């Protein structure tokens, strides 16, 4: 992630100011947020076979349990990674003076699959699972959890799996995520669409209701905000909170990273649920 004076035009050369390096991506940012809690957290992922992959795995595996050095005994965050025979994906996040972030992804993102030799039997014992992968069969395995939340970005996997998560979450401003209950068959219990500083909507069979943002912050870079919100939403739903309460409380954790030049450091600790 780096600040830039402006996005480049045709033929221009772009200089990155004060670049920051960290293990990011939707799954990693969600795992980072969930690790800032007193819950036992498992991250199933896929990585490449190069130095970047080893650095990412080491960084995420070294996260302090509970998100701080003073975490509760027994809390743990575990990374379960399968290795693919290809370079690990990189992403460059550009932040111009306007604050709107532009992301350039180098390579195709890697995702875990049901065929990987990972301890997926753990899923059945989870109070909540947040699904951001692409494999329909893995989505079916994830359904064994008490609560299943899936990103709307994985609609193809949802359609092919033929199962309904409890909640689907996405951003109303993202064309790849913007959706409604009628777009899914079988339908989930609820579709949550975020709208930044306006909070967002929750659609169920009873209709659409709004939830207000728990914290209103001025506009700024929003890298990781949606992932932090989705992770916190999953956390509160897994604790048995109603969808409206879970979404309202989760909005504070999405807002926490807005404007941050180092989003992982801006994530806040989730309360004891």
C-alpha cells in the first residue's frame, strides 16, 4: 500500500511514496480481525511456493492470540495453508490525495479447495464460518458450522453449491457484490449490504430494514473495511446475536480502518461475546 500524487495517465511513470508491506487480501484481513478476539480462530487458505508466500504465512501465523500480548489463556489463531506450485499473488494498493484506493492485483488469487489435505473436519465444530473462497464443495463442507456467512462476491460458488448460508454480506457500491435476496436460490436467511457512512440494509423474507453505522468517520482510504465488517458480523452472529444487532455492532469495526495507512494496525479488538 502506498500514497501517490495521482493515478497515472497514458505513458506516465508513477512513484510510490512510503510503501507499506503486509499480508492482506480479503481472507487475511478477516482473519486478522477475528484474531483480535477471545475466540479460537482457524484460517484455511492457499499460498504460493515462493518467498512471498512464506513471508505471508509466517506473518499471519505469528499474530498474537486475541490480538494482543495479554490475550486470554486458550485463545488461538491457527493458519492452515496448502501450497500451490506457482508464485504467490501480490497486490499494489494506490492511494491518491482523494483517498479513493485503487488495487492492482498481480496474478490470480489463490483459494483453498475441498480436495486439499487440510483439517476441514474442524468446520463442523465452529460456531461461525466466513466463506470467501471459490470451491462449491468447500462451501458445502462449511455448511456444517452453526452459522455460515458468505461474501456476495462468491455468487457463482453459491449457485453451484446449492446450499443456503445463513447470511450473505457485500457492498452495495461494488457491482460484483451488490445483490438482493431474490438473486439467490436457495435463499439465505438474510442479505446484508453495506453502504459506508450510511450504514446499510438487511433484507429478509419479511422485507428490508436499515442499520445505522455505529461510528461515522470522514472519508478516506477504505482498504480492509469491508473485510473487517464481514469478520465482525460473523463473530457476533456466531455468538447468537440477531442480524440487525450484529450488523450495527460490526459497522464500528469496518469504520475503524477507514483512513488508515496501515489497516491491520487500525483494526480494533472484538469484545467478549
